[in-house]
């Protein structure tokens, strides 16, 4: 019996806490995954990250369908990758970022959060905000200090690869 979609977690980023039965090699415990609570077959699916561009993971393929629906309850929901504001200062080894700083949230393959601080380039030849590809690891407790921000994203030209699930 397939568990109704409304009893499953919402689609999004998760960290596994147990290996996916019958797919332990592809989906072990302790990795970042994209969970879909639906598919063409009617079963939920897991998609593992393929590659990372500009601190965002890209997920490709139809995913791995599974029937052990209680396994979905073992997933840990993660905040969406994207742009946030720090609600309070963030201290870390080697420095501190101020309250109100614009940061980008990303993850490593283990589903651990990484923050990248917004920077304005010194030469100011363009009015761009820059995010380094070197970030600061954060704990799950520190993720609650993030305030989601809306940032306009230009539509990609036809044929240009964008982040997300494909």
C-alpha cells in the first residue's frame, strides 16, 4: 500500500539518518538527498546530488523509488539552499560575521550546512555581490539563526543549465 502523499514529508532537501534499504551503497546514512514525495510510479523517490555550482547542488535523474515508507520518517529536513540574513552575529574559528549580514546557505555531501558571506569586490567595476566558494561550516543549531531572504533571479536563457532538480 502506498502511503498518501499528504502523510509524507514535503519535497525538499534532507539528510539521511539510515541507509535506504536495498540501495545502501547509493544512499547510505549521513548524506544530502533531494526527496520527492511523488513520482510517475506513485512512489516517493530520493535523488542524490550530482555536482555543485556556485555553492548549490544540482540533482539529476528520475531518482530512486522506494516502498519502505517508514524510512521517509527517518529523514532530517534541511533549510533550502539560498540567501539568508543572520539574525545574530555568527562567531567561528578565525572570525565573526555581524548580525544582519547577507549569507548564502549551501551544504556538503554529508548534509552539513556551510555559509558563504556576501562581499562587494574592491574594484567596484560592476555593482555585483560576490559569494566565495570557501565557506564556514555551521551546526544545525546555528541554522535557526538564519532569516530567509527573497532575491530576484534572472530567468536563464534557453539551454542554460540552472541549479535544482532536473
